[in-house]
């Protein structure tokens, strides 16, 4: 079984802005990693809504996900399924003591990889998870104009 994974970034924006930026699936696209990322069932970011991520790099795979918890603007929980593995994903958003927002992602796994060797699956998970949070830290990916006043 794959070991748990944790990754944290700090970004210089308010918590609300970081939370909303994470929900913007377009930030994942047009970089040669995801072919598509979209909701396929339910209203976006509501409990029970389902997402589909078509990944082209580092391995070609389709990830199916369901939103299983949501506590805006502090936390999002997803169950992800791909390659014989289910990943319980928790993303939390909180103020950083030095300013900005600290975003933390944890992944816990169930099941055994069925289509690729475990080390390849692990490397792909680490790549995609870190990329998902690193995109938040890229200039221009987080709008702060509508969140500066706490709206």
C-alpha cells in the first residue's frame, strides 16, 4: 500500500482568495499536464459533485473524484480513484503566521496499483499533488481584488 503524502505551500493572499483559486480548475489546464479537468455530475464544489481529470503527464490516466466534505473557506475533501487506488484527499486553508495563507494537502491511500508499478504511481501522485498546490503560488493564478475586503 502507498504511504501517506503531505505537501504545504504558503501564498501571499487572504484565505478566501486561496480557497477560491483552488476551486478554479482552469489553473490546471494549458500546461501540458491535464488534457481536461471538469465537473461531470452535480453543481461544482458541492457535496457529492463529481469531477473528472484527464491527465497526460507524467502518466496518462483518468482520475475520477467526488467532493466528500466542504467547509468554506477552510477545507475541501475529495475521494480520488485511479489505477486501482483510492486516495482520500484533504486540503486545508489557514492564515500563515508570517502573512498570507498556508495551504496543506494530505493524501491517504487505499488499494493497490493495478495498471502500473507502485513506484510509478507514487511518483505520479507526488507530481500531481505538488503541482496542484504550486499552481496557486504562481503569479496571476489568484485574484485578490474581490477578496481583499473579505467578500
